[in-house]
């Protein structure tokens, strides 16, 4: 019973402008964990344009954004519901309201939540951190948490 | 993380008198997507007769229809619950209340919904479209949406 | 125990171009039933324009409809969730996909459903009728059903 | 049936540094709507200090924040669950991740959501707006939406 | 805190051919308990005929029964969902599958269940009794249980 | 899309004193359907004794039955929750309240229900039949229903 | 909006051998809070005997306890479900597994949880405290938390 | 249909200072049951230290415990939700409030529960045992229960 059988699905939500997902992926691979990593589309341009690219142009940016947000939500809501654990990363740049929205959505679904951010953001994220099982500042800590949760202590 | 592992189940609800499901299926196949396409029975005659064929004749059409609708619902409700994404197609002909009923059912279950119809039907379908993540007019757009949601940008 | 205490909330969904809601209301009043009747906004013009009236004009009818459908849904989804019983009326005119959508939504929430329509529509509505506890053709039958359900046999 | 009986509970989430809640309250009062307005504690200092004030001091700001966020969440989660409609306001200042978190939480609970923000924030809020029934830029529009949803067209 | 404020709704399901509901009602009245007693229609003839009386005659008894069961279910499912506690009575006569069906329905909804039957029926009812919080043989015991649960020990 | 991929789980509840499950199993096998048939323990003696056999003797039959019903419920509730479709068989003998209890439980969980019984039992089972998608009198009809629901018309 | 209208229901679970509930009640009364305090039966003897007193004697203490626990659960599960906030008190004496069981039950229902215990119990209660919004050591702190949550600061 | 296909997931909660899990595992292996056994981390020291080991030291034991409890809960809540059956073991030593908390959590999720403890603990565990399908005193009885539930009588 040291290692739990079966794959764990872990959804990596939030910041798309740094390499944190790759660091989690590398750590998971090194540790040989049975983890399926899920993520939103992280190509910013593609994500912004997908609505109008597929469904037709819009003059108003509000509706262009609506179309794009809808197509992206098909992916993200499906992955959120499929996930065993949800990790949400907040960075220094951009407002990242979508990350906080997905954290709230995951919390209401009862998904175990891990937040990942620098300590400078602690006060601003206090309500989100409260809803989390753990708050890490480095991606490698997330890997350690997953390793422990899935495979137990070394 | 470019491609999400695992199969997506997509339920194709609605119109049964055109080849739109085949166009979605062909597109999914061409794109090599890990998609399981689910559908109601699309043989109109068989669908109408299945209740009385299996469970015995009825004089009143109301009860004949009831028997048929029950047997068909065993299939459709199971597939709706199993689906990750629900696509609902509305055509010009027939009233297609069943399609709208299944859209409402899927929306209440929190399933991501995609509607597919000509722009002439926009006003009549405004409440259903509002509940959808995306509204397409061609089956190939549905394939593009699935491709993006599942495999990410090219 | 002949009369159940407490008010019943009954949501009257569907057709807005005939006087069926008034006939139900009159019957409920005559019978002295403790019923709160709930309804969508039935002023067709106001309902269509409410989105752009409050939130600003749109050039494309698709987005005008989206805005209106959103504002109306605040009312209808709240009332649907509050209702003890949902009655859905289908008439001869218009496509009324919204009525069928609300029937599907109510069914998925486990609300007891009553359908109300002429027998000419039986075949087209077979899937919706299957999900209903009762199918009536006259508003006065709906009143009788409510009277029995709430106050018991005379 | 023009006016729905019963009180509507409306939770006003988000920005606490402007007078938007008072403008909504004033409008609701003027319109004579049967609305119970709910809100988080909007006294910023009291909200930040409540955890340590009641439960004892903390050296680390992380745990001070945790205590405060916990006590505030008793209020906010109770009000969120009690609300018929949730309005979330985003302003220019501060990161307001809590507002987005509550929007996500409300969306997952199936509560009708209204967002309120300047058009400059449209792109940053596209995922939150997508989940909303309506997006307003002025508090008076929120009042109009409530008036229509509750009392119907003038 | 000896007496809990607020009314308790108690649904009395099952046998309709004896005076057990009156004995519970009399006991509740004597004890002055804040209990709203809910019940199905207990007039056997009216219950059997209500479907065809309101919705039109049927030649086949199967469909006559279907119509009646639908109208009765509008009442019983609404009351079951509204109930705080569900009491199900099984007698010696008739098959009473509806009583057991309602017990299963209530159990799945997480309603506290009390069964009431003679000890001769113990073996036949073992699965239903297992799902119950208490099994009584006399209506006065049900009153005692309600008195204790609501008002505490004398 | 003629054949839906994936296995369907079908729980066969009810009567244990006839060979109806074998007839369903034989039919499913002949038709080559991807069906996993689930069932309670049908060895009446073993089912009655399992509680005291494993957990120790009881003098009172009430508690002996309680122990047995508990152990059996571990199996039956797990299978009910796992099932895509629930078939409930009622026979002439015994009271079979457990079958009706499981039908009510399955209905509340939203599982598609099929009832199977002779027409002599129609009136006694009207409430259970109302909650079912189909009512059959022969096991082979159940096979036909499954064949249609899973594989579509021949 | 400083004071939220409407009554809050607060369930006081756990220790029955000290006067903590009275201290909470006194504080709530002094503060004039619109709080309905709910509690299990705290008369230890009555609670232990209620099962056999109403439903008949048992020789084995296991079944005597089963009967008593069932009757008490009718009260406690109803109050738990009705509560807006659940406070769970752990004392030094007795094992109080029921308190922890109710905390777990409340947590799974998504009820805001407050734990109340001496700091000596911190390590033993770490998993329960983790699930709580706040952990207090004195009943007066619970009153302060309720005052803030319901009436806001000052 | 004697053996149910598919693996059963069984979560073994509670006492970590005896070899009861190994006895269950040995019995399951001997019986050749298709069971996946799930368990919390049972290395007491590792479990206590994991929070601070991964996420940084804490001076106060309260917060050290909070961090550890959070990381452990990622594992335990995921396994609880994945489990078909939950077995909870109570021993003589320690307070084991976490075991009772998990029992309450599992009960609220509707998971079939088996309790395992010496008869000396019967009175203290009466509320937990009431919520269980079976109460055993030896791990081998748990194996027998699983064998019967999964594979049926020998």
C-alpha cells in the first residue's frame, strides 16, 4: 500500500508566461509519478484568437473575447472536472483573474487545491490560499507534494 | 502537455435528417482526435417504432410514442451523462423540441454545450445559444473547436 | 392532513402569445389554492429589447439576442430553481425551443413537470411528455392537477 | 404575475473602495424592489484584523491573513449560498483575486452571475464575463437588471 | 436550547387502509409539537381515478394507472423533498410497493427515515429497516421519537 | 456511430427465485453486447446468513436480519451506483419490498430504470412503473431494449 | 448593509459535560444577534436511554446503543443540514468520536465549520482544524466570530 | 454473475500503529479478490513532518500541524472520493479524531462504511457504528465481508 495504483490527474491552472509547468512536468517525470498533467492552452496568441479564428470575426473586442473565452472554457471546464488535484499559479504580471476564477470553481467542486506564488502575493491571495490544502512558492514543492500524496514518504 | 491524454466523449444531439454527424466524424478522424462520438439512434423509423416493436402494440399514438420515447431515453440519458461535451444541432425542418430538451438537460448537468445551426435560427435559439460555450454554423467548425479543446493550437 | 400547509410555487414556462397563464391564474384563484404563480416576462417586445435597453445597443442581432437572453435568464433560472412544480406550455406558433430547453433543465433538476399542449403536437413532443408527470391539453386541467396535488380530492 | 412575490437575495461581491454598493442600494430602494442586499464586510481594516483580533496575534503575515480570511469566509460563503443572484464588481485598483474567486465559486454553484466593471477591464475579465448572465459598467444598470428580473418591464 | 425553534415537516408515507396517520396526528397535537404532517392522498378511490378523471379515460388499465400515478407523484415527490423526516408504514394487506419505493427514494435523498410495521414483517422488511434511523411498531412510538428529536427529553 | 463503444453496466435487481437473470445473460451473450451484468447475491440462504456467519450470532431475528442486510447493502449500493441502467424484476411470490426500495433508490439517483413483471402486477406496481423508462413482461424484451439502447436498430 | 437580515442557524456540536453552550447562548443574547442555536440532546442519560425507552429493551449493549444512536441521529442530522454554521467543541474527557464524525459530515456538506478546544488538543485535532474556518479556545471567541460574520465590525 | 467484474477500491482509514492493514491485505491477496487497497500515509513521523519538510518550518505547532494536515488531506480526500467502500479502524490508543472525521465525511458522501474495533469501544463509537453497514472486530472479518460483497458466497 505504499504506492497507490492508478493515475492521478493534476490540472495546472494560471500563469502562462513562465516555465513553471515545465518544471512541474520535469519533476513528475524524474520522480516517475503516475500523473497525467492537464493544462489550459498556454499559447497566449492562439488562445486569444481561437474564437474569431474558428467562429468568425467580431468588431467589438468584448464579443471577440466572449467567443475566445467560450472555446477555451470547453477545454478548461472539462479538465477541471476531470482533475483529482488542481494547482493554481499566480505570477507578478497581469491580473490573472481567470486563475482566481478557476480556483473558486475548483473549490466549490470540492477539488483539493494547491496554490503556487511568491510570498509577495500572500496578502492579496489570502482568500484563495485559505481554500487551498497547501501553498507553495516553487514548482519543485508542488512536485514534492504530489510525490508524497501519491507515492507516500520516500 | 500539448495534447491531453485520454479519450473525450462527445454526444451529438439533434437533427437526424442531414449528414452533419458524418461530417463531424470525418473531421475528427482526419484530425486523429481521441474522440468517442456518441449519438441517439438516427434511423427515424426504427426510433419511432422501437417501443411498440419490443413492448407490444398500442392503439393510441400518445402511448405508442411514450413507449418509444422511453426506450430511446435509456440510450440518450446514459450517453448525455457519459459525455464530456454535448453538441446540439438544429435544422430548418421539424420542431426538434427533443434537441432543445436535451440542451436544457445537459446545461443543468453542467456539461459544456456547443450549438450548431444556420444564422436564420439565431433569434429563435437565443436562450439555447446563451447557455452554450460556442455556436457554430458548420460541422467543420465543431471539429475545429474539438481539435483546439483537446489537442490545443496546431 | 387533507390540505397541505404552506405555499406551492408553480412556474409557468412556455408560450407567451395566448391567455393560458390567465386561465391557470383564474382557476387557482377560484379554487383558493395556496399557489404562487411564477412566470417569465411575457411582454415579447420588452423581453427582446431588455438586453440592449439596459446594457447598450448592438449591431449584430446575435449579440443583441445574447444580451437579452442573459437578462431574462436571471429571472427564469431563479424561478425555475424556486419552483415546486414546472408547467410548460407549447402552442402552434413559433418554434418555442426555449420552452423545451426549460423543460429539460427542470427535468434534470428533478422538478415535477406538467406539459400542456394540443394533441396535434403529441408526436413532436413525445420526449418532453415522457419526462412529465402529466400531459394536459387545457389550462383548466392544470388547475385540477394542482388542486388535487395540493388540496387532495374534493 | 407581473410581480413575483417573495424577497430576492442579492450578494454584492468585490470592490470595497468605492460607493457602488450604496448606488445599488439607493436604486433598489427607489424602485421599491423586494431585495435583500448581502455583502462582505467592507471595512478594509476591520476585515484584515478580524482574525488576530478575535483569535490571537500572529507573527507571520501569512497566518495572520489565514485567520482573517477564515473568519470572513464564514460570512461570505454563507451569503453566497443564500443568494439568488450574485453581482461581482471589479475596480481599477488592487488585484481583487477574491472577487474572481467568489465569481468562480458562485458559477460552480449555478448562481446567476452579473459582472460590473469598466470597459477597460474587458479583456482581463473575459473568462469571468463569459460565465455571467450580464456585464454592466454602471451600478444603475445592475438595478435595472434586478428591476426587470424581479418586477418585469415597467 | 431545549426546544428547537421552527417547524419540522414530517411526511407520512405508506399504508392508507388504517388509522395510523390519525394516531400520529393526535399524538403530535397532544404533545404540542411544531410539526407539519404531510401525506399522500389517502382516499384510495380518488387516488386511483384521478388520472383519468382529469386527463381523460383510458381503455387499458396500464395507462389509466400511469396517468393516476403521475398526478399523485406531483404531490408525493414534492412532499418527500420538502420533508425533514420521512415515516413509512407497512401493513399486512396489499403489496405496498409504493411505500418501499418512497423509502428508497427518501434514503437516496439522505432524509432521516423511520419505519413502522408489525414484527411479523421484520424479515421481509430487513433491507428497508436497515436504511432507517428507527423501526417502530406503534404510531405512538413515532410520536415519541418526534417529540424527543424536536423537543428533547421531557 | 452505429455502435457505442465502451461497456454498459446493467444491475439486475429483484426476484431471486426464478431464472430470469440467466435468460437476460443468455440473450446478452447471444447478441454479443458489451454489457457487464451486475446482481445482488441470489443464493437466498447465504444472503440471509451472511451477517451472523461473518459477524457473530444474534438471538433476535431483527438484529440477525440487520447484520445480513448491512453486508448485502455493501454489495448492492455499490453496484447500483456503478450501474448505467437498473432493471428491477417483480415476481408473484414474496413481498419483494427490497426490489421496490432499490427501484426508488435508483430513481432518486437518476438511473434509467426498466421494470419487469407480469401484467397481473400492473396495478400494484403503478408508481414504480411510472418512474421507469420501460416496463417489460419477459426477460427477452429486456435484452431487446439493451440491444437497441447500446447497439441501435439491427 | 451593515447587518444582514434574516436569522442564522448555528449548530453547536460536541462536548455535553461543560457549560460552553450556555456561554455561547449568553453571548449571542447579549449581542442581540439574530441567531437560532441548535444542539443535540445534551442530557447524557436521556440520550443513552432514548432508544430502548421508546423502542423496547435490548440485552446487548451494542444494539441498545444502536437504537439510541438512531433516534438521536434523526435530530442531529436534521439540524446539521439546517445549519448555516457548525461549531464543534472538543473537551478533555471522553473520546468524543461523535463530535469528530459530525465535523466530517458537516465538512462534506460544505458547511462553514468552527472548532473550539484547548490548545493541548491541537495536535490531535489537526485534521479537523484544517477543515475549519476558525479554531477558538473560548466560547466567547465563537460569539465574536458570529457577531462579526452576521453583524459586521463595530 | 457470481463474480462482479472490475476492481473495487477500498480505503482503509484510521489506526496506524498496528498491523491491521497488512492483515486485510494478506486476506485479500489469499482470496484473490480484485481489490485496490487505498490508505493514508501510515508512517507517523513522515506524516507529521511532511508539511514543514516541503513547505518550510513553523515555530508554532498549530501551523506546523496545519501544513502537515493540508498535504495529507490531498491524499486522503482524493482516495476517499475514489473509494467504493471505506473501512475505518479505531484502536485503544490515541484519540483518533481523524478516523471519526473521515467516517463522517465518507458517510455524507454516501460511501458504504465498515467500522473495525474492539467491543470495548462499542459505546464510544455508537454514532459512528450506526452509520456503518457492518461493524467488525477482526481484520479477517473485513476480508470476509469484501469477499462476499465482491465475489458472493463461496
